[in-house]
C-alpha cells in the first residue's frame, strides 16, 4: 500500500466565527494537533490541503514533512478538497489516500494507525472509523474508489459516497467519541 495522508484544512470557518485552524486548543493551534499526529506516520506523501488564506497563518505551524497543496476551488465545498487530495496522492503514485480533518484535534495517533492496519487487510476500497453508527475520521480511500471521489461536487464528501455506495465500505469500530467531534463553533 502506497499511502498518502491528507489533512483537509481549506474551509472558510464560517460557522466558527474566526479562523478556526489557529484557534487555541489546549495550548496550541487546533490544526497543529492533527499535524503532530500525522508527522510520525510512514507515508509516501503527507499533505495539507489549504485555501489561499493559508499564507496569512502559515507561520503559526510546524509542518514537519507535510507539503502544502493549495485548493484554489475551496469555495466550491469539501468535494474540491477531497479531489485535490486524491489528485495529489495519485501524482506521487499513491494507491491509497487517508483523510483527516484540520478541525478534529482529538483524533489520536493510535486510531489513525488502527485504521491504516484495517485498510491494509481489507478488500473494500473505503475504510473508515465509526463510533457506533456515526462515520468519523480517519477515512482511507483506495484507488478503485478514486473515480467515485473525482466525481464528487460541492459539499458532497466521502460520507455522501458511502451513502450512495455502501458496498464499498469497511467499517472500523472505534470506541472513542472524539473521532466524530469537529470544532465548528467557537465558544
């Protein structure tokens, strides 16, 4: 498995009320928690998908070996970031892309590693962490599902693809509610 790890961080933070990626979360910027958890992973490529506003906040983060990929179509919705991640991974001959969200600082490294391990052993092209019946993160997508990903538009994400094509999914049960908690609201 040639893995690319992608952190999706190109949103506009509209519901949050300020730029959520730099919001303090337990002593460091929210996004830094995910970067720190991805940094030690063994992957062919590690990327962070951002919008052009990244230039204003870039100096607040330690990226380690993560590469920045600009999503110039970020206003379209999450589908544009998902497509950008798959395209960036495919450009480096990655046959698998793992997705994490920049506003989910509580997803732990051990959960990430468990989902990677399950993906290595599963024949299904989409492998995702689930807390009970709720899809969480990380989510791994293998190359047989790339055409489906590349056809997503607007605010359709992998969750919509799973809804439409449940036979593609391998669920990884995780008894940790943090895998479904994003930080959409400030306060």
